[in-house]
C-alpha cells in the first residue's frame, strides 16, 4: 500500500466520511530524528508524522496546488512584503490562542542564531523580518523579491509559544504542542501514539493514530498483510 505524506495527512482529518476505524495504525520507515521539534526537518521522514500535530500557514494539497491552512489568504503588498490573514477561532491543543503573536514567535526563533541553523531556518533565509498588524494579520518582509514565499511557508509549522518558551527546543521536542488534529500521547522508542485533539478546528475522524517505525520495507508489507498495521508508506511497486 503506497501513500504519500499529503494523502496520509488528508486521511486522518474529517472530510465527510461517515465511518472510519477508531485508531489508525501506520507503519513508516523512520520517525522524525528531531522528535517533536518541527524546525529540525523539512522533508521525509518527518513530514509523515508532524502534520498530525502541527499546522502551517499554507499547505500543498494532494493535487499539488497551494491551499490555505492557518492563513486564510495572502497577498503581495510590494516587491518585498507579503501580508497574511490568519484564521480566527483556532487554539493550540493546550488551550493557548493561535494568533499573529504565535506566528511572530516562530519567526523570531527562526531569525535567532540557533533558528537560522535549522533546516526550516535555512529554507526561510530570505525573510528579513515581520510586522504584526493586528491579532490576525501579519506581514512577512523579505530581503529580495520572493514570489514563492507562500509556498516556502508551507514548511513553517507553528508551535504553541508558551510551551516552547517554558521548555526550550529540546524539552518541546519531547512534549510538542500544535494546532493539528491530534496531540501526543506517548513517544516511546520506535512508536508514537497520538490521541484526538478536542480543541482542533479540523476535527479528526479517528480517536487516535499509532505510528510505528519499521525501517525494512518487507516488514511494513508483512505488517499490512498480517493486519498489524492499516497503512504502510514508502513502498515501491515490487513491495507486495
């Protein structure tokens, strides 16, 4: 069974289906090396886990088109300024409010010496600063014209700012909090257990997700065949 990160993310969020298993068991070839710190990676394997916990301003849909997520709209104000309107009524899983201040917190970290050294910080090196115009409007300033900035911020996962400030990057990685449809219940070795986020603005269809690391493709195939997992990702046409 072959599934992309985008399809996996869509599969665990409400989309009109009337029935679904209560817990989805997903086999991946690796879990995020940075655990729950979403700034420590931008691609595989991290994107197979993080979308359940965190959300970005924009997101690439399964059809390859850019879609709104935590930002409802965006517009280029001049050659080096983009204005983003943020979604209202969104809270983090721990009850913190999502607003422009939360976005500014993430951008401030990525502009720090430590943040610039992260994969996400390097991807967003074109940013020169930001301006909070009101609780749900933020402008991103770039060092040079950046027509693809809306696509670039699809890697900017917004973290709960107070949780981050209290624990620091290392502590947050073990106790991550985002606005996604699920919350971390347990991260133990090669297994992650996620539970429904009762505050999610996109309520999940499932009560939980179990993500297990099985590096060998044959093991992931056998897991599906034996009914131990429901979905296995990163398989090729010969993995049957």
